[in-house]
C-alpha cells in the first residue's frame, strides 16, 4: 500500500520533477560518443523527465520553424505523432534495459494502451495528411486571426509559451497516464480489471465516433468543392456552407467529443493500474485530460465565433444542436431558417 502511495502521490511527482529541474543537464561527449552517451542518458533518466525534455526540444524546433516561415502550425504537425512516441516510450523502454536473466514485469495494460494510441495516431495522421496539413504553407486559420488581433510583442510571447511550449507539454501530459501505469507496475503488476475494460471500450467508442465524424466532414467538404467547381446550384448544407447532417445533427463537434473521450479513457488506465489496492481516481496524470478538455472549450468557442461570422445560418444551427455531447436533435434548421426570413 505504501508503495502505491508513493507512485500516485502528487507530492512524489512534484518532488521528482523539481529534482529533475534542479539537475538539468545535457549528455556531454565528443561527437563520436554522443549517441552512446545519449543512450545511457535515456536508460538512466526517469521516463517522464526524458519525455518532457524531448518535448522542450520539439517546442524549440516549432518556435524556430515558426520564426523562419511565419507559419504557426508546426505543433499541429506533431499532434498525432508525439503522443504515440511518448506512450510507446513509457510502455516499452524497460524492454531494452532490463537486466539479463532477471524476470521481467510484463504489464499487458501498458501494451494495450500504447497500441490503442498508435491506432489513434495513424488515423489522425492520415486525416491531417489528406487535408494537406503537412504542407509547408498549411496553417490553422485561427492563428492568423489571433495574430491580427493582438499586439506584435504579445503575439511573440504567445507563440513561445502557448503555441510552442504549452502545447508540446500537453502532448506529454495526455500520454502520461501510461507513465503512471508503468510506475505502478514497478510496485506490483495488477491484473487487468473492469476499469481497463471500461477504458478500452470508451477509447474504441471515441475513436469510432471521431473517425466517422471526420469522414462525414471530409465527404461534405469534397462535395462542396466539387459543386462550386461545377457551378451547380447549392442547396441545403451546401448552400449554408457547413454540415448539419449525420453525426453533426446531434453534436456540432462530434469529433471534438470523441477526442476528449479518448484521452479520458487513457487516464482510466492509470486508475486501473492501482486497483484494487489503491484508490487512484485522482492522480497527477489527470492534469492532461483535464487541461485538454478546457482547451477544447476555448478552441470550440473561437471556432464557432469565426464560423458564425462566415456563415449566417450557423447561429440558428447553434440553437438546434448540442455543442459537444451528442444529444437528440432539436428543431428543424430548415424551419428556423424559414421563420427567420
């Protein structure tokens, strides 16, 4: 029991991170031995500390690229990749460094969670790719909008601390429940339990929801482009400019809801790693899922603000349809439009 207290304690994690901060260092060696010393550094570092340091490196690269290109969406290009790297790192690192001849503490929970996150990453990477997200000039439309609204010196620091550092740290945080499950396995590898089952079902449900929603959105946007190119008369959603059918009849952002469901389910794996010996329902890795949820609230507000300015009917759509959680559809948007004319 005392071992699990140390694993899941907020003070234990805070002390570990404070110690890591007080002992910041970079592997030093001549060029010929750098890789060797980096491997040693990796093997002897706490996995979370190593991941945080990697995230700071990614943040620097994103900042450098944003200054060089004027494009502030470099973190977006990492969004579906970095959590997969971190989750895999937490799950399999010990396989490479475990003492030869010593019995290995296999934790199936780690591998299940890491595999599911890999599937999530493959799907999201493909969706981002087909929308042209990896193009050098591809940028989230919200960044130029914000960049025009705030003074240049504020935007400079916003880019550094929020776009680059905060978001890269968040990508570590949402994958950190796998790290917590790893910490717990060093005390005792608890068998798979009902919490793991719930987490897995929620993850699959969230993944299916956002996959279907993204596909419906993709097909709608492609249909709209084709209709405009052919100079066809637009009707229904094509005329409105945004999708209100399929899953979007029940939620204005079903893909956002699916994404939040996924990362709350990942958090449950950390809870399951202490069950039934320790109540880990509120452990430090909840910060990732909670922060992501809050970020989605702000992101959704800004997205809808810009969409409402672009498409007049969107304000009526907001009256008929749930914001995030899929709920039964409200009044007919066609009827509301007729009444408003």
